[in-house]
């Protein structure tokens, strides 16, 4: 094995450190600051390990874990696109980012990572649907526990939360049920701005 | 399945969000701020996915990934202990933290997480030794790419780096070889404070 292969791997590892500086709209549960996409990915991997029993279908949990760990790496180039903003150009931006970033790896690993990311994006497998459900579920928890801070800042209504995140049900009926309970409680507690 | 089980799982998930506010001595590769233990754990999981071919022994990679994802959760209660500081009381602090934190989970998952963490701590398996090697390897990269910032701040000598991290060799001779190259380069480039 050549040092060249290890050097390529380390170049990728250094490059993705930038994901720790990509900030999302969601706040930490204690409200002290916005969350970045690297720590969010860590949190999602823990959700995958803990909540897989609530998936609609049997799963390869290790694959879901890997999928959520890499799903946001494209944001190093493409930035975070807020789910309630215009998604125009997002797919193309992220595709170019995937080309460049995964392309830093040795060719076999570049292919492996790209295949996993494409699967996540396509949502065609049970693992991809569950990974996406977790990704859409966790911000609802963060919002609820920060008195709806991010919802209020962006004028998001409960109707938009539910319509924009209904795909949670495709991955986990249980987590979708729980999402609806959270949103009901948030409405009752006045956590949404009156429109 | 009762909602009670899901509620226990979510309580743990909310509690470990605090790991995003536990800061290490190491800086991000771009030097803008210190790194927290949640994003560090994400980075390590990627290292596990990418570098497992350099381990001394064949590995269950998925297990290494899970191990590094949970290895620092105890820091939510116990805080981060700098590798070059007095380690007195660390083991006991972290054991109590593991009792409380993993104890938030349903009993079967509490046991599973605790067993995995105990294995990491004990260093008795190939997976634990490789996970620990990654955990000791990555700060050398961060230090090298930030002009030795954390080494300088704490007056760490190259000799201490090498003696305190020699266990990298138990997990990966290749990464230990690379660590020595990095330290040699760092010395040549004046990245350590003159003692």
C-alpha cells in the first residue's frame, strides 16, 4: 500500500472538517447557538442506532448510520439549504459538490461514498427512507425544546411543518405519529407565531 | 410497543445534545475555534469508515463506527480531560457518567451501549484498539494544520506527543508511522515551542 493512498484519504478527512463550520437554522436544545452540520450528523447517527426499531421495515442499521454520517458532506461546498426556503438549484449544487468532495478519495472509496449518498438522495430503499425520516424528525424536537425559536424566526406555521415533513411517515409511522403530537403540543403552548 | 419506550429513547437523545457544548483543546483545521466532542465524534466515525484498511488486524468496521460515536458521551457529565493533563479521577468520573447517561435508555439499549463503551475503554479488542488509535491520531493532524496551536498553548513537546500517543501503534502501525512523520515535519517547521 502506498503512502499516496493514505495521503488522499487524509486530504478528504481534512477537507470535510469544514462541515463543522456550516451552520443550520436549528438551535441546540439548550438554545445557546445554532447547530452545525457535522454535530447534527453525529446526532442523527445516534438516532439511527437507537430508533431503528421504529422503522416501517427491517433495516441494515449500519448502513443507515453510514448514510447519515455522510449525507451532509456536500454542504462543505453547497451550503445548508433551509427546508422551508426555495430549493431551486439545490440538487445541481449538491451534485457538483459530491463530484468534487467524494472525488478526493481513492477511486474505490469515492464510488462507495457516492453510491451511498445517491441512495440517500433517491429515497428508494428502506434505509434511505428511514435516514431521511430521522433528518426531518430531529429539528422538530429541537424546535419544540427551544420554544419554537427557529419556527418563529422564519415565520413557519404548523401547517407548513406538517406538509413539508410528511415524508417522515414513509420511513417511520411511529415517528410521524410522534411528530404530530409534538406539533399539537407546540400549538397548544403558543410556540408558533400567530399568522 | 409503548410510547414510554420511545419517550425514554428521546430523553437520552435530548440529553446527549449537550455533548455539542463540551469543548476540547484541539482547534478546527481552519483554526477559527476549538472543536467540540460531538463534531469530533462525527469526524472519527468518518475516519473509521475510510481508514480501517490500515488497522493491524481485520475489523468489524460497523462496530468501530458505533464505538467512536458513543466513546465521548460520558463527557456530558465528566467533561473533556486533556490527554496531557493529570488523569486522576477521570476513570471514576466517567464511570459514574456512564451509569447515569446510558441509564436513561431502555434497559436493553443501556446494556448494549455500556458494553460497547466498556470495550472501548478496556482496549481489549482489535476494534477498541483501532478506535483508540484514531482518537489519538486525529489531534496530531489538527495540530499540524494549525501551526501547532494547541501544542504551543499548553507547552507540549514533541517527546510528550510521541510518548503519550505510542498506543496508536497497537491499533495501526501505518498510522503510527504517519504520526511520527507529522511530528518530524512539525519539529522541522518550528511548530513546537522551544523548551
